[in-house]
C-alpha cells in the first residue's frame, strides 16, 4: 500500500519503520521490513503530526461549526449586504459557541473571516463594501474549538451570475471534487495537485501557485504543504491520520497575482475572476473523510 514511501528511501535516509535509525542499518537488510510506524516516521522525516482519533473528533466538531456558519452566511448573501455584515455573523457564531475565529489577529489580519470578491483570490478583508448583483464572493471560515482548527470556504453568487461567474465557480468546485477522487492512502500529495491542475487547464482556467493547502490541527498551518498543481507520484505519501486542507484557487485568466496595499488582499494581475472552495480532510484506512463536509454538486453547474 505504501509503495511510494518505500520506493524513495535511500540507504542513508531515516528508516520508514520509525526506528529512528538509518535505512541501511535497519529494514534494508531484513527479509520482511517491520511494519511502518507512520506516526514516528512522519514526525521524524517531515515534522508532520498524524492525528489521534481523539484529536480528529475535536477537528470534526470545529468543522461542524464551520459548515453550519457557512450555511448561515450563504442564506444572507444578497445585493446590499456588506462584507462587514458577514464578518459580524461569523464572529457572533464563534462567541455563542465558545469558539475563536482563527483569522482575527493571525499575523496581523484585522478581521474574523476572509471575504474575497470577484478578482480577489483570497485573504480579502471585510469592510464597507456592499455586494452588487452579479458579484461572486468567497467566504473562508476557520474556527478554533477546544484548541483544534477546522478550515473551509465556499464561493457564492450574489443575485444572478454572469456566464463568466458560472464558469469559474463551476471550475473551482469541480477541481476540489477531482482532488477528493485521489484522497486515499498510498497516493501522494503530487497526485492531488495533478488532478486539480489537469482539470483546471482542461477548462481553460489557471491555478494559483502562491497559496497552497496545509496541514492543520493544533495550529492554523502545519506541514505538509498541499500545492494545487504538480505531478503524479511526487511528494509525500498520504497515510491514515493525515489531516490537511485542499483549497484550489482557480482563475479565469492568468495565474499571476499581486498583493494590495493592505498587505493581505491577493488580486489577479489581469483583474479577471477567481474562485475557491476549501475543505479539511482526514486520510483514513480506506480513503478519506471530510471534517468540514458539504455538498459541492450545487456549484459544479
Ligand atoms: N483560511 C485561510 C486558509 O485557507 C487562511 C487565512 S489567513 C488570514 O489557509 F489571516 F487571512 F485569515
Ligand atoms: Co486553509
Ligand atoms: Co481557509
């Protein structure tokens, strides 16, 4: 099952069995390698903390709150609503539920949620802007509940969407679904990026390179990084207990971006539309479980 992991081991690398010794001094000379201790090996080799079932349960609880807040936001989206209104709702839900909004004061981020409108790729800061008919908006919510993070986002239409808005939202939702198809032990992080990039480019869209999915648990951003582009078979092998986000940012035009004066807002260089969907996933023995589950099919067009 973990063919990729054993295949790439060099004589002087850490032994994948987790012993902490060199491969040549350990399982290389055994007839049958010891069972892999993924937990020790992934910590030693990649600084990745695979999660215990108790930790997964806490992320799942935080995830339920994130998904229900996304539903509440979805129902309020309409022309005239400001991004500050969305910030208030997301923040109030946290307060009522004993959760914290992870973005607030994260590396100086000034608000409780990211609201990214039209050509904004991600990290849009809520403010006085009032939504207009035809806009698209990504709302990205991360709560901390009982010390554990869950992170998810959706892109919404405001009023009636333009054909371009439909096309980019459909492409980005489809890209997340394509990624979900390859979430299983034995596949690699590169398989995820390959699935996303292949579909995005088939749809005539481009993939943002500067921002990636990420591990999470007790921290907002932990190893591994999860690029939304790549090659089959490259990168870390997925193993049970791995928890990370996939959050492809897909552009209608080119992949290039710039950061606004506020130091946060990422905007497409050509000012064309960008959309994103994000969920937090757990790799299981036989596939994956979304810890922030919601149905993507309404968005695929
Ligand atoms: N939620 C974003 C992510 O998916 C991170 C936002 S960082 C913030 O990783 F500071 F902008 F909130
Ligand atoms: Co994220
Ligand atoms: Co997010």
